[in-house]
C-alpha cells in the first residue's frame, strides 16, 4: 500500500519520497490534495484537477451522503460520478464539528443537522464506514472527535476517548476495498497528543493522519504538536497532515517527514485575490496591476498564465466575475501541484534543501 523509497538526509531533513498504492492507481508522495467537498471544488471542476495533474483530491463523505445521496453514488461510484480517475480520499465528517450544522457529540457519534433540509443525522463509526464504502473512495478516514482550539484539558480528554473508541470501531466495520486511515487527536496538550499517537499507531490502520491542527492556532503551536507526535509515526506507513496548504508550511512539514496534505487555503486565498508565484505572494486586486500585461507568474505554465495578463485578472477581480475566481483558484492549485513535483524530485536527488531555501526566501 505504501512504499518508502528514499529520504533526504542533508541538513537534518526527514523529507520522504514514496509511493501509495490504492485500488484506483498509484500516487507519488509527498502530494497535496485539493478539496472537493461535494465532488467539486468552488469554481474548480474535475477536468481542472486532471489538467493540473492533481494525483488526489479529498471529498466529504457525510455531505456527499446527503447530496447527491448514497442511492446515486452506490450505483456508479465517486470516480465515475465526477469523472476523476485518480486517487480520492473521503473525510469522515469530524471536521464538520466546526460548522454551523453540527449539533453535539455523544459517546455514540456526531449529531448533525442537514445543511439542506435540517433533518437530523447521527454519524456513528459503523455508519461512516458504510457511507464511505458506498461512495467508493480509495481512502476512508476513521471517525474522530475534533475538539476546537482552546478547548479545556478535560474536554479535550473526553474527545480523545471518543476518537480512540471510534477508531477501533471503524476498523471492525472497514470496507476491504478501501484503505483506512486513523486520526491522531489530543488538541494542543502534549501528553494527550503523545497518548493518541501511541494508541492510533498501535492499531491496524493503513495510514496515520494528524488532525485538529491548522484551525486558527499560531503556526508555531502546530509545529510543536508535530514535534510531539513525530517520534511515534511509523516509517512504513503514510503520514497525513490535515488542513495545511500554504507553500512555506507545506515545505516545513515535509521536512518533518509528512507525506500528504489537504486544505482549502490556496483556493480561499485565490478568491480573496492572493496568488502564489515563484516570487512570493501577489495581491492581484492592487491598482498597480491595472496596466500590467505580464502573466501572473512568468515561470508558471498553467493555462491562466499562458493566456491572460495580470491586468485582465485584476479586471475580473474588480467586477467580481466568477470566471476570475476560477482562474485565480486554478493558478494557486497548479502552483502547489508543481511545487510538490519539484519537492519529490529534490528528495530523490537529495537536494530538498534547495527548494526549501527558495520557498523560505519568497514566503
């Protein structure tokens, strides 16, 4: 399922290159997954993912079970339904605790109201495994109880009890055609994180994710948690950090040995006119770009940079044209796919520090 092939060993780097094999295809690590919550991204389509050569995306199992519904997806599978023949992860829905349709957690699972019709749902470990199995994703995530940032120690501990119990139950009901990843929780408490890392890695998961980070905490707090759990992450299993998507933080976390990521960060930034370039961030809504007929990034080969100028993207932003949001989102996602490609090559060539140096300089 996961084969570790090489590791950069210069300057104390733990950056890793490997291959994850799923039922659909193989994908090289490290990789970044665009977020396609409902089988599509915001202003981004399946053919966009294919054009930018994204090897994997992540959808939300709970939301998909509501719309289009399991009666649809069970018949055709998520890959054919959205016409994407690469790796698809499905998140369990635990992160939706931070959303307005969350009601409460109990020892049995997570209680939600449907954002479409206010119908109440209880997502249990058994139920989420059934849902993800019917959706037909390559990788399913175990149900976890993610406690919010600045949660008390007692509340974080109670959430951790749920996460560990639910992880065991998910393993009992797993679909044999899917890989199943467990999620380390524990909020921002060192002993809880280490306890969770030891417990989750002792179970028979195919991969290990670190969740409950990148939720508004200072970045150094996130890296402290990674440093706490890192010694307990098995070398032979793929490591997934949920929610990270800025160029600099991707590089920092890859240096710590993380293999895959997902985040809405690049598309959120794009919709708010912040673009990633080889020279750093570019704020395309600034008036200086009104007469700038250069591409967003001269070194970028995405179709946006090949065909449209900064002046045109500035114009689309100022009139709030939806196609402008697509172009900006596409560019940022393409930039990250190319960055990950360069990182994979650099690890194989034992030159990761050069990519790191350049990104740190620009970001």
